[in-house]
């Protein structure tokens, strides 16, 4: 007889976030379709379609997708993370990832000095 382990608070939160993202997918499907058409075969970050802002080409490399940093953070804010948690997640798991030459680029807009 096996005892079923209780989920931790973090695991419950992640499961709930995954369910919420699944509900959002139809609303952002056009970005994935665009990416498939303009950057076929490029690396795509799961559940972050609404942060795709375009594609980029580099000399002697195939086209890759471009994601907006703040939009990526917003994806994880919707999942219930604080801004600091979401930014840390994006920094470590997305900015810190290199999959191949077609790993997406992350766009940081220039902020006009005040």
C-alpha cells in the first residue's frame, strides 16, 4: 500500500498556474502561428506565446524568435508570482538558458531618461 504524498504549497501554486495558462492558450494562439510561419523550427518557450514580439536574423545563423522581457515577466505574474519572483524566474530559467543557435533573443527596450 502506497501513501499518497500531499502537495506542497509551491506545487499547488504551480499546478494552479498551469491550469490558468491552459485556459489562456486560445487567446494567444496567433503568436505561435506567426512564429511557426516566420521562424519555423526556432526554439519556443512553452506557455510564453504572448511575449513573442518578432523574429530576428543574425549573420550565418537561422532565424530565431524575439521575446519581450517585461511581457515574459507578466506571463509569470499571471501565475501568481510576485514581480521579484517572476523576474528571478525569467532571469534564471529563460535568460540563463542556451539551447542552441536558435535560442530566442530577449528584447529590453530603451528607457528614455527622465
